């Protein structure tokens, strides 16, 4: 059974960089696509971006200038960096596995709340 | 960018009701659409992919249809466990989610 677990600081100061890591167990990260999605409190889902194990990425155009997603196949992990955060970036951040060619999501992490506040 | 619009935003229904949720795309996405169910405090769960393919383990009372720009998710007989928020997602060009439809108890 595939499991994903997000980790990282729950509180980030405005203008700083949000950094999260997703650890994958039960499957090799060297296949499928691996994604980050976020959900502001009480609101809907927003796709941030995804990465293939080879390192190729695709980002939401509205966030592209601030987002970097990377993969570490040796640790079976992938990571998210979101720079210059503001209060609008406060959300539950989910890591997830997407099926081939970056299509639909079949496995999700439990999510982690990141609050942007001084 | 492809925009996804769900309707209604909120739906009040009773156990046993047939429920239909609509998702419209701002341009054609063929059948590159998925549906998810989300309960409070939980991650979304995949129900349907490629517009009408039922994910393994999902009850057969859930079904999806549509192509191009208009899609529907139908619950044939609403069960207590089905009260949740439902999202559509297009994956034809990048990814976009609909704003969600909350199914609440009437």
C-alpha cells in the first residue's frame, strides 16, 4: 500500500520560503508523477505542480515564478519550495501521486497545515 | 488556462436520493476528467477517472459521464457515508480543480 507523508515547518514568516518534503513508502518514487496540491482553510483545491522521477516538472502558471519541486530518488522523497510567501499562502499542503503522464491522483498524503504569519 | 465550474455549490439531499453534480470546462478536455470526494479534515479520495472509469474499491452507486466540456457525477442512491464535498479535476492541460460541491443532509 502506497503511503505519503508530508513534513516541514508549520509556521513560516512572510517573505520567507516555505519548504516541505514528502516521503513515499510502499512504492518506488522512480515511476509515476509526484505532485503538490494545497487547500486554504475552508476553500477549494489548488494544484501547485508535479515532477516526474527523471526531474521534469510542470507548474501552475499562477505560481510558477515562486515554486520549485525537486526529487531525491535515493531517499524516495520529493520536495516543495515556495518563495516570498504571504498570508495568502496559508493552506493545508498535500503531496500526492499521479498516474502516468501526470493525469489523475490516486494516492494522497494526509496533508500538513502551513501558516504564514510573523 | 482551463477553468472548471461546478454546479451546484451546495446540494441538500436525503438518504436514498439520486444526486447529480455537474462540472463544465471552459474549453474541450475530451474525457480527461477525474472526480474526488473529500470529507472534513481528510485528503480527497479518487472516485472516477477518465470521466467515467470507476476507481477500484469505489461503490458502484457512483458513476461519471460526459466528454468535451460538460460532465456529471451521479450518486444513484445517496448513503450516509456520501455526505461530503466533491471536486472535479481536469488534466487535459496542466491541472485545474472545480470549486467543489458540498452534499449536505436535507
